[in-house]
C-alpha cells in the first residue's frame, strides 16, 4: 500500500501544489477547480521564481503559471522578512518573520504556487550584495538555493532582480545566488552531501523577469520575451490579474493591498543562461508527458478523464481517475513527475467523491505524556462506493474501521492517543535554536526541514480508504476547531506545550541607575492541576527576591502573574541574563511563550527558553510626563514606560481633546503620518503646543512615489527622502561638539553609540529650512556623510525635532546609549 501525504487547501488542485498552513482543514474544491486540476494532470513543467523577501514575488506571473498554464510554480524567498517593519502590530524580528511566513503561505493558497525559503535572516536594508553575502555566509545560502532547485527540479528559473547594483543588497544577492546555483545544482561535485535521495538537476534556462516599475509609457520592450499573464478562466470566473491581486493583498503586515487587474497584463523577460528562447518563455520545451517515451497510456488516460468530466456529477470521473492512477503507477520510479502526479490524482479522486477527512483534537494543546482525545471523521458526499478501511494513529498504531461510507452520512470515531513523555514542544523549527548572526541555526533533527515554510505537525493521522478495489492513504494533521461568534468556525494546529510556561514581561529588562526593578512573570498552565516552584536564576552579584516561589494552577490555560525583584550589583555596566526555571512533577523546565494573533493568519506561538536580558543603564531624565502619538509597529512607548516615563498614549481620537500643555514632551511614533493622514488635522494644535514652550519629537516617516507623505507637522519646510545609514557601527560625529542635545541631562560619549542593532537610521531628511540645525553627521562606508538623521528647530518658546534614528529598534533591544540620547531629545 502506497502512502501519499496530502496537505493543503483544495485550491491547490486547480491552481498548483499550493503551500498550506498546518492548522487548516482542506476545503472541498468546486467543480470548476476540479476540472482545472484534471487539465493540469497532463502538464509536466515547472518554474521556480527567486527573490529575497516576502512581497518580492510577482503574483501576476505565479498565478498565470500555476493557473493559466497548469505548471508547477514555486517561490523561493531568501528570507522570511524578519528585518522589515510592521503595519499591523508591534511584532519585530523573528515574530515578524513568522507573520510574513504565514502571509506568504496565504498568498500561495490563493495563487496556487508553492513556497520555499533559505536559512538566511533578513537583517535589514543592505546597500551591497557583498555585505549581504558576508553576513549570510555565501556558501551556506548558496547550498540552500541549490537544495531548493534539486528538490523542486524546475525547467525554468526566473529571477525577480538583476545582478547589477544599485539595489537592495538582498535583492542583488538573490539574483547572484540564483545564477550561481543554476550551474551548481547540476554539478555533482557541488554540495555532494545533498545527493542520495536527491540528484543533480540541470534547469533548462535562467531568465530575469524585467522590472517595469519605472518604465516610461512609451518604453521600447521589443528586445525582451513577452507574456500576457492577464487571461481569464471561465471555470473559476476570475482573471489571473484578479487572483494575483488577492494573493498580493495577503501581505498585510506591509500594507500591500492592491486593486484587481483585468485585461491584458504584459510581463517581460531577459534570457540569462541556458537555452535562449527567441519568442516565447517556453519555446523549445516539451511540458507534457510526451517529454518521455512510453507515456502514451498516461496521456490517453488523462485525456479521457478530461473529456468525460461532468461538472454536475464529478463522482462519475472516479473510474477514469483510477485508470490514470494505474497508468502513472506503471511508470518507472525514476520518472521525476510520477510521485507528484500520483499525489495530484489521489487528491482529485478525493475531491470528485467529495471526501471529507478530518482529525480533531478536543483541546488545542496537550503536554508530553498527556492524553489527547481525537475525533476522527470520514464523510463521503457522493454516490461513489467508498469504504473507510482504518487509520494509522500518531505513534504508528493501526486501527481497523471497516465501515462503508454511505453518501452524506458522516462516519465518526473517538480515539484517545497518549503523547510520548519526551514529545517535542511545539515551536517553529527555525526558532528552536538561539537566533543570532546571518543564518537561522537548525537543530540536528530539523536539518531535513531546511527551506520548508513550516515543520512537521505535532500529531498526524493517516486515513486509509478503499475505492474501486484499491486502497489509498491520506494524511491529515491534527487540528483543533472552535467557533468564534463573529468569524465563525476557525481551526488551528494542535500543539504540544510545556506543563508550565514562565514568560517575563519583556525579553530585555532595563535597570536605570542601579535601582531594583519588580519584574512580572506570567505562569501559564499547559495542563490541569499543576503545581511546583518557579526559580529565578541570576549571575553572581545580582539579587533575585524571592529566589523562588511556590505556585498552583487549577485548570489548563490558567494564568498567574508573580513578581520578582531584581537588583543589579553596585556599579554594574555589563549585560546579564535572567533564567527562569519551573520545577514541577519531578521535572525542571524553562519555557516562555510569545503568541501572535491576527485575523488573517492562524494563531501562532513561539516557545523558547524562559530567559531575559538584564541591562544596567546610567540614565538621567528631565521631565517624565510624556504624550505618545502611536505609529504602526513600534514598542517605543512601552520601552520608555519601563524606565520610568509616565507615558500617555494619544491615538488620533484622543489627541483631539487632550490638553498637551500637561506633557513635558510629545513623541510621535514611526510612520504615524503615513498610517493616519488624519493626524494632519492636528498640525496646528501640535505647533501651538511647541510655540507655547512644548517639545515635539517626530520619529521617521516615509515619503516616496508609491506612498507620498501628504501632511507633516514640522514648523518649517523639511523634505524626507530615502537616505539611510545601514551600518549600525557607523561613527556618529557631532556637527557641533557642544550641542546641548549631547550634553544634558546625559553627557553622551562614544560608548553610547556602541551596541546598536540592524541600522543607525532610515528615511533621513534630505533638504531642510535654515531654521533646522543638524546634530550628527554619519555615513555608510564609501558614502558621503549625511546630516538629516536628527534635526532640531526652535519654534516660539519650544522645540521641534525630527529624527530618522532607529529608536524603534534600539529601545526594545536594550541599547543603553539609545535610551540616553532619546532622553536628551525629550528633556524640556
């Protein structure tokens, strides 16, 4: 008996082998999607699209390749986008990468392509491919690109970007790596450790998808290959431009919702390597079963299935699909498309029968050694004769069922399952090891997952059913399903969790001026009736009071917040580490949990060791009452509150009625004017506050052709550009050594500019009125100095400041000098 793993949304049947999140139950495709899937069985071509980040992919092209041409299409993103910014929440770094991973999966479920990654981390904007490849590690990332090619075996590889600067260094590096991997993947002497189950693979051609973003309307594109990707499929009732727009609009954390496109949509391509077509992307390529000898029975069986399909009675195609399956099974195992097309055929058979198979867990989580009640459901929604033979449970136990599946009558079975006492705690596989450097480190047992969007499900059940005298297997990840009163039925992946998590309030804890700090720690129960002791481990010289606490939690999901007071040693200047250990049930464990919840992606959780970084800082503050006008995706307000500022958050609707005179300073969050143009209505109020003696500090906003800044609060003309300093170690040279902002209340020294993360700043001012004075001059290597990162202007009795310095990254990362500099900016 063969077992074929079938995950994912049913849309993958018609639009490709789309990647799917583990926590989602496949939906039944409609007849138009099944018909498209039948046509796709006869196509044996594949295209791999290569770029650097989530959102770099051309969804118009992917949707057309997978849907319009029936090809297997994939997107290889070098990174998970963890170094970007967030328009929908405060998540940064690896949590943002997790969001963008699932946004990519959502996009692929729409456009029908598959999703892949390398281990490279998005470390923020880079100005050169040389820097990018140095940080990532050229050979390591090249190995991952070669691995993706050898797994996917594309006929055509397409790059989004060119190898020619200037461009984002990640973009240029992605093109360089694709070009090198095009040759290396075919060479058995390159990365031979990958070979065995995999074989060297030579793609036929490498193309560049020519950018049209900045083309003039009358640009001559006759030198390039052209493809109209804007066709319409009446089976789906949609054009590929409409599908592509929905796909791209899944990138919600980046604000990339776009309008649907209809009608002709031209894409252009330049040959780079391999065979060089002259008029068509796929010129000279055989993309049907005719590319191999002896496949006529396969083609004939598929053609018969396509001709005989009845949209009102899909089940009548089951005998034809069984014949397709038989013809495919007779092919040599060395045929590169045999396994994939068998899987597609089995998916189509289940779709034609309206076969619903699901494994639900009564609870969303369980602990190692615990028991899970599974509800297994098999439902035949067609007149076809199906039999539920049995299931293979997690752990390998086989359970016979032997029940005929009558049309429209669910067959259900309750099955308790015991988790192993050493079951792995659920967390994204690329975040299981400590995160540092240019690559995600993978545990030894996770190496085989390199490049996959997600890991294996915590639990999975194999359903075995019989059709036409043959047995087939379908694997379903175990999910938990519940009903939200607003959103309806929802599902999430079942997870294995610790008996108790101990999550400190913040991952980085600041300690101003040697003072002790009470740190809240949330204890959460992974099972009922759990008790024990939570211990707080600190380095020599630090004090934790109390050093341990008993606890008791009655029900699974119960939470209790405990407090520990931490005191740094006198004169402490070095970072330290707090480790929290839970002793319970004869085991000692250390886990914290961070959750990500947004409506457009499934609920997500990251479980890592329960630790926090302790950072002493000598910090003087002059004026603590702070008004904060929030922008999207920053945690500056909570960081400032944690060091002693009295922060009042002022969303736009509150700002209208607030008396600003009670604040010592007002700070505006990053991109606040971009995200909420209505803030411009309060410009005069904010300037009156400054004129009367207030201090207004505005963090960076963006200004571009795509997203122009329509309103700004500065009292004098100031133009924001796209200039930035990406080298976080760039020398911060004062324009005037005795500038008051550098002297009080904190006298800044060179050490204050050490330890910054990712970048110095972004979206600096490029032109400004003479009323402004620049404070710093700084630059990336080999570039001219920039002075627009921090500008100060007197207005009336008060002060206005614009800064592109990346405080929104530095404060959550616990950079002492950033706190000291920002305290000076806020000091009235």
